């Protein structure tokens, strides 16, 4: 949980890319031909440049929602607006070229090189081969793969995590207005997964796309999401909030149970070290204490104290000590009273 952004950071992760577009789901419903109602009636506004996570139990309709946005699945009713334009009025093939789509096992073409894979959509759009090549190499750099080494390789010559990065590069190649990601990191082992998530956050800070990401993993949702939409069966929206709000004020019994008993720990990860929590540093030999900066998470502060077996951490702002944070203070933090809107 070391890179989990705090509430403030989540709300302010930079300016959206000029190419990012808002998405508005308006009362969308999906009933499959066999009568299954996967999504009953869902409304969800998503801002340009925002990373929204859809989470909920298996079968609650997350993938159906994602695939309705790029029209791999047609909604039964309701509207989906992309930058005020109803996507049902747009040719689906044209639409999908404006939306990057990343899925669990990436779906790279096995007999094409990595560079060719990344250039898939630009090729469909008729770009010149020189432009495709330079764009593919730029994207490989951006996702941390050296184009000289990896450009000529084939997918089976890469690790799972590297293939996943190629999937992200390919989805970004034609500068889409939206990125849709369905369990993008779940096929890689937990350590590679954490690293990919960190890199992905850095990438998003740079490209600032509108992203809708589906996951089963609450830690991933808390780490990545600007806002998290918790769905229950039938695509019912239980809560749509920042990670800190979701963990701090679950809106229903369903959400409280979903975020679980260990949400106290997760809340530490989304609560920043602030000056109100500090004791004065005067009169204490603070030189040997671990240091953390104002704004880093309480989780990180606690981890620093536990690792060094210290009862306090020295808190810095612009390189200057501004106070001491005690282990006791972190563990007895007085969160605002819970509200139960259920
Ligand atoms: N083609 C289909 N025909 C009938 N029912 C379907 C079809 N595709 C999905 N469903 C049903 O719609 C519901 C929602 O499925 P969906 O795949 O969107 O859920 P999910 O939340 O993404 O699930 P998971 O987390 O297990 O991937 C499920 O009950 C599923 O069985």
C-alpha cells in the first residue's frame, strides 16, 4: 500500500490530457437475450482525465458496463455520452479506435513483433510506416520498455508483466480519448503487479486519460482510483466516492462488508500525515528517528516506525522538521463518526 495516493492527491493528479473526454452513463440497462439482467439501471458521470474503478462481486456486471462503453455490447436502454456525443450514434468501429481497451491476458498478436503489435490501431488509421514506427517506439519508452531491445521481439519472448505493458502501449498508440481496462494487472504475480500499478500511476500522471478500470482487488482500487464505483448484483451502484470517503464512510451495509474488517489499515493508506497530528520536536533527540514528509500516508509513517522499531517519526516539510508523529497517535486516530445512509 506504499504508493496509495491520499485523498487530496487523488483529487488533484494533474491536468487532463487535451484528448481526454468525459463519459456519462445515463440510466443504462443491459438485458441479455436469455433474460439475464446484467445491469438494471446505472448512471455514472466520469470526468475528463479521471481514473474511475468499477469494483464489486463476481457477476455484478462490471465487464458488461465496460463493454457497453465501447459498444462491444449494446445497451438495452439508456445513453452513454462521450464528450456530449451519444456513442450509440457513432459507428462502433470508429468509436473503438478512439478508445483504448486493455484486457487481462492482453491479446497480443503472437506472430507479430512487439513494435507491430503496438502499431495496430495507427496502421488501421492509415498512418505512414515512419510515423507508426516512431509512435510505437515512443510508447514503448513511455511504458518502460527499451524499443531497441523489445521492438523486434515476439510476445512469447516477454514476461507476463512486460506483455501487460505492451498491452497498455498498444491501447495508447493512437492517443485515444478514453482507456478501458478490464482486470489489466490480474494475470501477473503480486510483486510485479504492485510495480506495474506504480508505473501505471506515473504513466497516468503523464498522459492523464479518462480511464475506466475494472478490478476484483480492493487494494488495487484504492491505490489507483480517483473515484471508486462499488456495484452489487444487477449493476446497482452502491457508492461512488473517493477511496478515502469509501473507506471512511461506507454508504451501506453492503459497502461496509465489501470493504471489510481491515479497512482501518486501508484508511491509513489514504489519510495523509497532517500538522494537526504532530507533537513538538523540541527537547527530543530526534536525529535517529525515521523521517516522513507532510502529506505522505499514515500507513507509510507507521511502516517507517515499525521497521526501525521507533515510537515516533520525525516529520519534514521542505526538508525542515515540523514535528513528531507518534505510533500511538496513528493507531488511535479519531476518524469522523461513521454515517450509515443504508
Ligand atoms: N452473453 C451473456 N448472456 C447471458 N448472460 C450473460 C452474458 N454475459 C454475461 N452474462 C451475465 O451477466 C452478469 C454480469 O456479467 P459480467 O461479466 O458483466 O460480470 P462481472 O461483474 O464482470 O463478473 P466477473 O467479476 O466475474 O468478471 C452475470 O450474471 C453473467 O452471467
